[in-house]
């Protein structure tokens, strides 16, 4: 009887060890499979979404401080976005009236545009104010639209910047912005059909 108890104990211990080994093997297999899945999923390259010019996203911000250097603007143009400068003189009634149309521009172009609302007489608006004055603009506010159309050989060609002077030229703002896109959104079609060079 003692011998039978020893054999049963021995058999029970073997069974427990076998079960333990089996669980370890299963655990190792599960971990290996999961690790393999993680490694494989990390190797699978996710295809970028094709560019959709009509995907304008949310409203862009209106940036009210500068300075805004040419490198920042060049960066935007490589992403087919437009920098729109609204250069105003505080206290100017025409500027105030024109400013009321900035939300419309935001709505129309969303994240495809960055609006820079800068004061003309502040150093932060340089060199953009000088570009407007050198181009012969003289009534406030000045607007400048700078996009891929303005860039040649990785340099902003000042003569290709879309510019306006004064108030009441809001449709011209939209046309200038549309002309700056490499791939304009479809809401630009009415402005591009009347394109003049």
C-alpha cells in the first residue's frame, strides 16, 4: 500500500509537471504568435491617403502676431497651402470693414490657408508690407496671397504674389488665393475660369 501511494504521488507529480510544461509551451506559443503579429503589422506600410484638394479640413486660425519669415511661408507652399496676409492699419475704417470678410475666407479654404492678420506699421509685418508698397499698393488694407504659384526655384518670386489694395475687393482676394494653389479646391472653379495672366 505504501508503494502504491508513492507511485500515485509520483504519477500525480508527473502529471502536474506535464501540465505545467504544456501550459508553458502554450504560453510561449501565444506570446510568439502575438509578437509575430506585432512585428508583421509594424512592417506593413500604411498607404497614405491620396491628396484631395477639396479636403479643406477645419477652419484655419487667424494668426495675429509675427514676424512671419519666408521660410515659414515656403514650408506652407510645399504642402499646397496658401499664406494670406491681411495687412491693416488699426483705426482704419476700410480695414475694419474688410476684416469682417476674413471668416468667409476661413470657411472657403479651411486648413488649406493660413491667415496672417498683421499691423502695417509694426515691424512684424515686414517684409510683406514692403513688398506691397514696392508693388505700388497704397490703400489699406493690403492683402497678399502667397502659394506654390509664387515659388520659383525654391524662392518666392514677388511678381507672382497675388495682391490687393483697399476694401471692397473680396472676390479678388478669393481669386488671388485660388491662383496660388497647385491643386485648387473645386470651389475655385469660378475664379479660375476667369483666369488672366
